[in-house]
């Protein structure tokens, strides 16, 4: 299948905010270099890697989190991945206004699943506690995404020019 025509209509991965696989050397060239063999999908211990558009693997945090096991990189027959000692990716969580805490409903599912404790709740008088997200502490693992009852948390590529709902 020649996907060069499809690329004309589809935005490049450079502009895409959806996370792809961790430790990619050149995410913007991923669709050019990936052979779509599916070995990374088979090896993912949390089953968050699935074949997406065009048969290319993508991460789906709605299912579970990335444990940074590096198995996707180990089984890949291509030279697409960085060394495990480097940071896996530049993605972070963001919390939308649809968060239950903004509607004065108590919910702390995200912080309970956040191992690096990047999501904390700040107590307030007369209201439920509000979420506070520390981008410095966020690993981009996505553990907070699948547990959110309102799908208010997204994990995406960090773009320095964009403002996101992140409380200090």
C-alpha cells in the first residue's frame, strides 16, 4: 500500500499532539521508518500499544499506563529507538475544565494512581479540593487517564507555545 498520498492529507507527526511510542529517535520520521510489523504491540505488557491509522502503532492511555518497560524498543527490528537511559518522551498530562473538582464533586482518582505524585489536591474552604499538576514531576505515563471518570485528563506532546490547564 502506498501511503504517500495519505500523508498529503494527514498532518505530520511534528504537529500531532498524540503520543506515539516512548524513546523514539525521530518521532517526525516514525511513519517513514516503521515497518508496521506489530512486534511492539505484541510485547507491550500493559497492552496500551495498538495499531492505529495506517497500521502504525500508537499509545492508547484509555486502556492503561506505560510502565516504561522498554519491551517495545527491545523487540523492534528497526533502529527507531533511543537508549533506555534517556528520557522516554516529552509528553505530559493536562487536566481539562470538565474535571469533577471544578463542579464541586469530590474525586481524587487521578492522584491515587499517580506514582510520581505529580497530581496533588489543594484544600479550599467551602469547596472540594482542586487538582494541582506539577509538570516537573509528571512522567507522562498516563496512569491518570484511564481512571478519570469524566475523561478530563489527556496526555500529549508538550508544546511550549500552548497554555494548558495546569495549576501551580
